[in-house]
C-alpha cells in the first residue's frame, strides 16, 4: 500500500500598500496557516503590489508579529529575504520567510493566533500589508499539537510538611495522579529531586485507592539516600501501576528541597 506525502513550501501572498490604496488586486480571502508544536515551521510570504506583481523585497525589512487569543504578542520575527540580492529572478522576487521555532511554541497552547506583516522601508517608514480585498491586515494561524504531541506533562511537588506536630517524617502536601488508566505494569515513572545540602532519605510512596483521604494506606515504592553533597538534580525511576504518588522525607526538607518534578 502506497501513501503519498507532500513536501511543499507553506506559502501565502500578501499585498503591500505602497501607494496608500489598493486598486487592481482583490483576492477574495487569505488561507489559514497551520503551524505545529514540537518542530520548526518555515512560513513563506510573497509580497505583491496593487497590480499583482512581485514586489522587490531588497528595499524593505519584513516584520512578522503574532498575537494569542488574549491579544498578547507571542511571536515576533524579522523576515529573511529569499531574493538573495537577485531582484531579477522572478521565481524568488517578492519572497521572504520566517521560521516559527519549536522553542517559541513551547508556551503557546493549541489555539488560533492572529498575525500581521508590515514592511520597514529604507527611510524607516512602516508599510502596511493586506490579506484580502476587504483591507484586512490580519491573518489566522492555527497552532496544533497532534502531529508531535510530545512527552507527558511534568507535575511539580514543592512542599513537604509534617502531618502532625510530633511527626518525625515529612510528606508532600500534594499527591500526584499516577494515571493508572493509561499505564501498564511496566509503566515508567520518573521523579527528579532538587536539593541543596539535604541529608536524609527521600521515599516514593504510592496507593491503589481511587481517592486520597486521611485514612489512605500508602506503600513505599522506592527509597533514595542523600548525603548533602549533591550538586545536580537527582533522578528517581520506578515502575508500576498506581493510583496516586506522594513523597516522604526522613529529615527536615525546609530550604533544602526546593521541588520534586514527576512525569508518568
């Protein structure tokens, strides 16, 4: 069975308002752009003048900005001129690109962004571009995660405290959902402990109960000793299917354990 895949530039046309008005060129709409989290996305734009002719990009600095659903700017790039100084090459004339990087989308959730493109002329003048015949300056970008979903979400535990005033151990106030519904018997769980001079043991505890109460039974799953000399975060790996996970320290963690990160 043969399945086709296409390698093509993600290109869209925009109209530069050089003369202050649009006369001839009237595209009905501008298509939506799709970008994917987890990978770099190269977007190409072709600048046209009101007569639908490619515009010489060499005289401009293209600027690309995008805003989230709350109208907060989340992306900003300077376009890369693809004419490479050869304004006579018709196939490349008017072309520039921006690369929306994987890192720049790390904190951008799946949503519809609005974007704008403007040009900075050699004299510093900003030149507006349009997306359609209605003089709309904004375009739409759909941010998606389904192509590269990425790793499971990391959960953070920041507070360990005594359950009673005369207790000799400290437990994490927050429990971590171990997601038993999606994990098999060989499910790998990873915790990373951030310490600063902590001397004592860290114990991973788990329960099979569906809900956590004051009477929930907890079993020790993994125990790791700390000498106080650790200079890097310490990983703890363990396997199994559990309903919830918590952590126990055998020494006072105050100002010595800053956080514990957990990923199922």
